[in-house]
């Protein structure tokens, strides 16, 4: 094992790939060319099997107490969080700090940030906010105001009351803090990556929406056209592609700041540097259909321009909103059409984030089905599956097509009141539909991914092996370049032929396996997860 990068007498084995391949991330980079003798078959050794069994027993013992279970699962390798809204992942305390730095005001009646009538940023003075408003920085001297802002920006201490549901409070929270300057994006990335690293996560796909005001103006100018091809051509001819560099600077700039904050190129690099981040272009579906189409087109164009950075698209805003419900079918037609024009762009869609009684019964008929037909490779939430037309047929189709469901247990209870047997998580598993746990908006919900693993284990009596497969499923369905390390989709019994004779997660893969891992980002992350499992289980 060596530190750094070793070059062979000719050229490095990774020559031509996008980045140096790193397997062991615990502060030491492991060179894949350190070749070990091939291992026949892929059954774990007696030692590895014994360690896994001891770890499973430790997990079973920890289940006797929820605090011990959390302590056990905090260090458990979780792989990926694939359903994560960046601004929703930031804790309220961070927004209060940012609002003060931005010289914002607090509307005391709404408990929301607003910009001051006159900016005083140049002289550094506190803003003049006017009647009924105070500078955000006053929260640091007024604990009652500070607490009220935390509660307004999140679900902390929320109790439903007449006319104010958890659903409404949750979605209203975003409008209260979004006056903060998006230039804080790099700090937000650092926060979520640091939290992920502390829990043994290694990969995040973060949903975010760059500025698209110019694209929205183009959409308003051109208007709606039933011929989507004609509408796309008109938007491109009028300059929509000018907004692609704007979007890319938004994502790239935040990542540069994040890596600087974490000292990623320095000897004292933070553990958060080892968390890989990619972005999902977030489309706002609660607006007129010409604007939704234009922004979706911009999302496809942006992902096509930088597929290693922006790995897919998604639609957001409440699915039960009036416009979202009214235009859902036509929005899925947009996605299907644009997927045909940009077939390499990945698609994950919020679909079925609905509950019985939230919308008219006919509104539960078919959102998940339409999303699958539009080309969604993953479904976010999907909790109304059993209210869809022909649900068992749809479940079998999703299993056959390996359409994964991003499961957000806490979010679904907080927003929709669905938990336990009312949640379809066990039904998806029963029908072989791939599922993985995710947080959705961990800052607004005041949770982390460990909380979701604890919740799943306690609620659905999951075994240690079940949790390992949930983590593996998440990485297998990540929108990373390259092939999976596994021989069969959603089957974690055996690696593919290139690595079938190697010990999973070995720091010294065979030459054939090393070559394969060098060619596939996804396989490298999956291999790294197996290495982390081996390290985790060695402690028991």
C-alpha cells in the first residue's frame, strides 16, 4: 500500500480516464495496479463470513435500544443518498447565519427573510428594514426570534392546527429562507458533504435549480405550442442555449468553493472531500406549461453539456398543486419527447407523492405509470402506488424494468401522514422493485440518513443483510458513468466477469478487475462500498 500516485515505466493504467482511480479513501489512496493473485470463485472467506455474522449479531443486539441502534448504524456504510434537495438539506441555523451576512430583514409577521428597501451592504451597516421588520442579525441577540426562525424554517416543534397542516408548513418553509443569496451554495455543499461523510456516505445526487430567468422570458415571449418539436426549435433559435453556461457556472462554482473550504487539495483535506457529489437539474413544475417546457429543455441541454457534473433531471414543487395536477400528463409528454431528443440524459421524477384524500380520487390514477412511460429510471416517493390503476401490473413492470424507488420515510410521514403499514415500502420489496433510502430534505425535516436507516430497521424488521442491500441498490442506480460491478441487475450475489474471481472490495484487485474498475465510475463507487463494508465488519 502506498500513498499518492505511482507511475509505471510506460503510462499510468488510468490514462484516458477523467480522474485518478481511488479505492481506499481512509486517507490513503490505493493503487489498483497492486495486483493480487486471482481468487477462485467469489464466496467470502471463512474469516469474512465470520465477521459479517458477528456484525449481524451486533446489529440484532443494538436493536434492543433505539439509541444503540442509531450508534451502530451511524458508522454503517450507506453508499448514496439519491433523493436530496440541496436547499432543503441545509439546516435552519445555517440560513439564519447566511441571512445576517446578506444583510437581510425578517418580516416578523411572516417569520420570513426579505430584502431591505435600501441595501447597506457597501458600508457594512445593519439594514434599515422598516416597520414590522428587523435585521436578521438581531436573531443572535434575541433567543425568542432565533427559535421562532428555526421553527419557521423547519419542522422542528411543529404541531398541526386548524388551517395549518404539516404539508403546508413544510412547503411554506422554503419561501421563508430563499431570499438568502445563492452564492452561499459552496458553503451549503460543504455542510451536506460533511454531514454525509460523518455517517459513512460516499455519494450524493443533489437537486438544485440555477437561475433560468432568461429562459422564462423566452418562454413567455414564444408562448405555448402543441407541437413540442416546433416549440423546442423556437426556443433554441431564440437563444435558450445561452443559459447553459449560466447553469454550469452555478454548479461548478459551488463545487469549487466547497472543495476549497474542505482543503481538498491539501494534506489536511477534510473527510468530506471523499464524498462524491453530482447534480440533478431541478425543474419547477408549478408554472405555465410553456415555462415548464422551456426549463425542462434547459435542463436536458445542461445535462448534455456536462454529463459528469449534471447527471439528470427531476420535476419538483408539490405534486398536489393545482397546476401540477392539471398539467401532469402534458408534462410527462414533455419529458418523453425531450428524452427522445436527448437519450443519454438520465431521468428521475417525483411521482406518486400523493395520499388518499389529498386530491380527488381520479388524481391518484396514474402519476407513477405516466412517469415510467415517460422514461423515468427512478421514481421519487411513489407512495400512492396501490391507488393507481392496475397497481400489481405496474409493480411487476417496474420490477422488470428495474425502475428504482427513492424511499423517503420521514418526509412521507411529515408531509402526507403515511407511515408503517400505510407506506408501500414493504410492497415494493415484496414485488422485487428496487428501493433505496433517502432523506429528501434533511435540513427542513431535522434528520439525517442514519435516521432513515434506523426508522426502516425498526418499522419493517429489516435484517443486517437487508440494510446492506438497500445501500448497494442506491449505488447501483446512481446516475454515474460506466457499468455496474455486479453480474446481474439488482442481484448482489456475484460480481461481473471482470471481477468475478476477486474478493469484493479488495484493495488489490486482479489486473482484469483493476482495468474494468478504471473504466467505470459506478463500478469504482460500488467497489468502494464493499471495501467499506469489509472495514466496518472488521470492527466486530
